[in-house]
C-alpha cells in the first residue's frame, strides 16, 4: 500500500496509473494543501484552480511546464519576488515557451497563434479532418483489431497540426515518423533521452521552412520568390506576421510557437481520443446511444474531458505573498495545479467519479485551463476528437476492449505513460467487427 503522505508526485511512477486516488487523498487534506517536499502547494479544488489561474498578480506562469522541478537561482527574501523571477527567466527550463510567458510578451505571442485558430481557418480544415481520419482507419479497418494510440491517435494529431500550419506532404510524413510513439516529459528518462526529444528535430525542420518563407517575403528578394520556390502558404503567413503593436517576432519566436503546437496539441488530443474510445468500448449502452444520435458526441467529449482529461498537472509560482482558498501562500511557493483533480472536486461535480452524459452544465469543466493561458486549440481539439469518434463508429462495429491486453471484464487494467504532465493511456487495444 502506497503511503500517499510521503510519495513524490513528480518522480514516483507508482502514482501514474491511478492519479485520481492520490488527488482525492490530497483534497481530503484541503483543496490547497502543502506537499512534503520542495516547498510545493497542491491545488485540487475547482474554485481554487480557477482563482489561481486568473490571479496573474500573485502567481507567475514561468514554471508552467516544469512545475515543481524548478530550482530558483536566487534566495527568496520578502513578500515580492516578481523582479527576481523575471531576471532569472533564462535559467528556468522551458520558460521561453508561450505557456510560461505573461503580460505583453504573452499577448504578443498569442496574437500570432490566434491567426491559426479563427473560425474560418478551422472550417477550412474540416474536410482534412475527415480525410485524415478515414485514411488512417483504412490501414486497420479490415483487421478487426487496433492499438488506437499508436495506429490512430498519434498520427492523426501530428497530421492535423501539420495541416493547420499548411506543411507539405513530405514534411507532414517526416513529422509523423519523428513523433511516432513519443511521450512528453518522461519521469524515468535519462538526461541523454531527454536531449533526444523529437520536438528538437522537428523544430530544426520548422526553422528552415520559416527562414525560407521570411527570405522570400523580404522586399529585395520578393521578385525572386517564385524562382526560390517560395510558397504563399499558411506557414508563410505565420512567418511574416507582426505583433499587434507592429513589432517583428524573431525567427526563434515563430519557430518556438510552431513547434509548441506539436508539444501542446499532440499527446493531449491522442490521449483524449483514447479516453473517449475507452468509455465507448466499456459502456455498450453509450456506444449505441452515440451511434443512434451523433449529436450527443460533443457532450460525450466534454464529460470524458471532465472525467479523464489529458492534463494532469501544470505549474505556477507565487511571486507575491497572498492567500488562496483561505490558505496563506508565501512568495516563492511552487503551486501545482491540476485540471484533472479540479474536475473531480465533489463540491462542484456530484459523484465526480461517475460518467454521466446528462450532467448539468457539462461544459464547465476546466480541462482546457482558465484565464489568459486557456487552451487556444480547444475548439480544434474538440472537432478532431468529434470527427474521430464519428468515423471510428462508422467504420467499426461492436467496439470492445481486447481481453488479451486489458484483462477480462471485471478485472481490467490500463497502463498510463510515466509523465507528471499528462494523464495519458499508453495504449488502448480494441477489437471490433469490420463494417
Ligand atoms: C484534448 C486536447 C487538449 C487539452 C486537454 C489541452 C489542454 C490545455 C491546457 C490545460 C492549457 C493551459 C495550460 C496552463 O494554463 O498552464 C493549454 C494551453 C495551450 N494549448 Fe492545449 N490542450 C489540448 C489540445 C490542444 C491543441 C490541439 C492545440 C493546438 C494545436 C493546443 C495548443 C495549446 C497552446 C498553444 C496553449 C498555450 C496557450 C497560452 O499559453 O496562451 N492544445 N492546453
């Protein structure tokens, strides 16, 4: 039996398969509660998570990705460390990513990405979502079985983000191969393995493509653009975009933003497809209902996001002493916020561990975060997963779990990827009757 009072959420892989029990334990101590290491407070309450996400005066997002795996390169003194934190930005891993930025810098970067997520852009992408889904399903439709994360969800997410950026087919396929079977922020990775992160390779490719498009847009080279083989595609638009005040993003800004989309939208979407199909495979009545009435799919996705959403933890750091949920928080305290835990707060959601398609206010979960950093890809993710469910249901009859891989009914087991960031099924083995 694990002693939850002592385990370290960031390093103990025994918490990976059932984080819910651990978060329930923490919540029972308090919705904002100290953890026994590294000056960390865990936020497991729904209201408290929203309050924390909205309070940009007292909480800084500089450690959004690394959470409590942060070492401040200065000694914390007093009740306001905001200036010291900003001065130390370069020394904090992943702090240049959009999700770790704040204020004007964050708004500037977000304005570039916002061009990709307009309703018209997403409408134009819609036929590709269907095409990509069917092309992937074609590859296993006659087999009567599939491992969904590897054969469908992973490649689907990579190909859709590539289409969002308007990448050519050869690059799309290379990215698919690069990201095959990747797991972000592995808890058990050696430093060498960390350095082999496929997003680094992908970033190098994107950098070259972006440089080409910037060069082609240069006033002196414009007349030669056709000779240089320059394309007027979506990536060219992003590469030459300006900040709202007319400022010019650097090449590194644009490459970082484009690569971040694969980091943020890849495994999240893959694992949401898997979480949804796990419910469909284990609840035949829900499967039938969605087949009979596909208009229920959006609500179904929201309840899956609430019950088993992909994001397990993110970080914040208290930059000015304050209180949260009645608990005193001193400057320098690391905050771990968990959409997964907040979505199972019984004060907000009745019987939170139960799947209920008719749950009132089903969209009020916090799986996509809240505040300035709310997921910019939420609408796309919802459409990607809805199209996937529609197409998988249309092409696969009588979907069920593979007993050989997940054990018999009543004694199922599922493996989750060893990462503290995501709640990510490692694999989902399904069987079905080919349609
Ligand atoms: C099931 C799918 C997804 C889930 C559950 C999810 C969840 C989240 C969450 C919780 C955040 C906020 C993080 C924080 O506040 O620290 C976030 C931010 C973000 N997500 Fe997603 N996401 C999903 C899919 C996507 C997709 C498909 C894309 C793009 C292709 C995307 C791009 C982003 C970006 C760029 C941010 C940073 C926004 C900012 O800092 O302003 N996400 N996501």
